[in-house]
C-alpha cells in the first residue's frame, strides 16, 4: 500500500525536487525508494512507475516553450513508449512528444506545445504499467514575427 507524505512534512520542497532526489539516489545506488518518496499522486502504485509531473501547462507555442518530464521505474531496463507522437483533440494536434520511445530505468520526454487545447499522453512499460501526463496549452499564441515594415526598424 502506498503512503503519501503529509503536506506538513514536505515543507517548502517542491514535489519535482523530491522526485529528482529519489531518481538520483535510485539510479546511482540502485536502491528501491520507499513508497513515501511518492508526492502528489505522481506515482502509479499498481505498477511502480513514477512521473516527475502529472500535468504540464503552457502559455506559449513552439520549441521555445517546450518542457520535459521524466518517467522512472526502478530496475526496469526495457523501453518506455509514449502512446503516440502527438496528443490532440480530434484532428488537431495540441502537443508533440519526443522521443516516442526511450530506454529505462529513467526516461526523459520533451513536450512541445503546438495549438491551444487540452490532451493526455500515456507512457507505458512493456507490461501493464502506465502513467498519464495531462497537457494544457492555454490560449497560447506564438511569438509575433518581427515586422519588416520601415516603422518597426
């Protein structure tokens, strides 16, 4: 059974910092962290896959606004696979994920926002383990192109 850390015991340490410390110690020492290393639901206790963040929010579009997230499963040496290269709404791509596959035990994925909207990407191991990352691209607009008019120079 997974036990979550009480908010008071976490103090001002952001969940990502606790997750990074867990990843660093586990990868270096080869240890399996205790269930208390899980923060804010960023672990799927049924399959021991951890994700650095369960949601990414963007306010801009394109490569300059890209963010990363990490997936880890201690002792796992096979491949993590993203459910697709893009997630979207209907035929409209909201975000692109690269790479679409990455070797474990720790894998870093880059998310590039393409269009405003909301979608979810699933990253799975080669068994029944999976985690979801929700992507929210909020009314984003691409950076304006520089004007070529004489007044703008």
